[in-house]
């Protein structure tokens, strides 16, 4: 456990946005966006220098920063890539982000990386592997890591006699073992609930919210016909795809409101990675998240 990581929440407990390259000039010129914090994908900035990193450093002087990784491969049975960890450590030492995070997934092994976040069987053995990797990452990076719940599209089939843990229990035990925090992606919960046929509200009722240091919301799209739909899934012929390419759905906003009613204000990020809209549209989504946070804060103050 990294020394000095006393709090799970070091970002402003307000709405933030994912910073993508087309929107960078707006943060550097003229009347800059009024947003409390930004998040970037760590792997986008693993360079020694150059204009892109210089621009982020300039923006970072005026905004709290979260670095969200997509390549640690925390589920890799052979451990983490030492070179990748070293590169991340140099970046984080340079930028000094308030929070860092990655995914409950595997993305490659033996130096080969796949452009996807692949699912893990949530077994006792997997918990041992992921806990060892998270502990190692935190030691090398010198910071507390937040681990994000995955988006899933089909159930995993386990060998006979091998039992899976419920995902909230798996994440709770991971946080207890390693001292890591959790990044709760509410859109991922909605996507998984639809695709795998479980109740999102019940999942969130079991989620270890005390370990959450950041929340994500994003858009998803509907695709016709899911050929893997089984007896435990909603056989409506539709699969939800976590594509981060549209406005946040009303159902996800409702789930977020329910979470915040239990936790109080937390940092909430609006992710939008594909088919990027004009910045004012993204800021409008952040304003909607902020309105939920303001309502919760008002209830806390009244109480």
C-alpha cells in the first residue's frame, strides 16, 4: 500500500469530463471551460515530450487531474509488464495526478496487447492473481489505484466444480486485501445488467460503495440481436454496447442518482470517446451530473 494514501477521494467531489484531443484548444485559449477536473487516458501520454504532453501539463496547472489507464492488464496470470509500469510511474511523477485508475480486465500477455478489455472469471484463483497484480502496481507506482468494474456482453462458462463470486463481493475483497479503491462505472452496470439479465439496482445495493473514489457515466448503443442470449438473460434481441459515443441515458442518470443518495457527493466523470460532440454538448452532460451532485449536497447540508 503506498504511503500517504489516506483518502480514497482526492479529486473535487464535482463533475468532470474526459479530455480528448479535439477539445484541448478550448482549455488553452480564450474563455476556458468552467469544469472542476479532467481525466485522460494514461497510455495516450506515454511519451518523453512533445506538444501533446506540453498542452496537458499546461491544462493540468488549472485543473485537478485523473489518469485512467487501459493497459495494465490487472488480470494477467503472468504478472504485469515491468516496462509499462515504469513508463506509467514516470508519467505520474511528472503530472502528479490526484487519482489513477485501471480496469478489472486483461488486455494481453507476454508483451502482446489486444485492443480490448477482456473479461475475467471471478473465482478465488482470479482474486489471488488480481490482488497480487494490484498490490504490485501500487508499490511500483507509489499511489493508490482505483479499479473499475467491467462491461460484459455474455456470461463466462466455468469448468464443472468451479464457482464464481458475485462481482460486488469480488471487488470488495480486492479492496480489502490491497487497500485499492474502486471506480464505479454506472454505465457498465446498466450494460451488464441488460446483457446478462440481472437487476442493476440490486447489484448496486451490494456494491462496496465505501471503497469508491470516482464514478463514471457514459453513453451506450443498442444493437439488434444478441446470439448468446441465454435463459438467464433478457431475451429481447438487443445487446447494449459500451461505446462512449452518445449522451448518457436516462436509466444511467437514475442509477447515478440512487448511488449518490447513498454516498453523498463523489467525483463524477462524463466519458465520451467516440463520435466526439462539440465541447458544449459534453459540458452540458457534465452540468447534468453536477445538478445531481448539487441536489445531494443540498440534502446533506440540510440534514
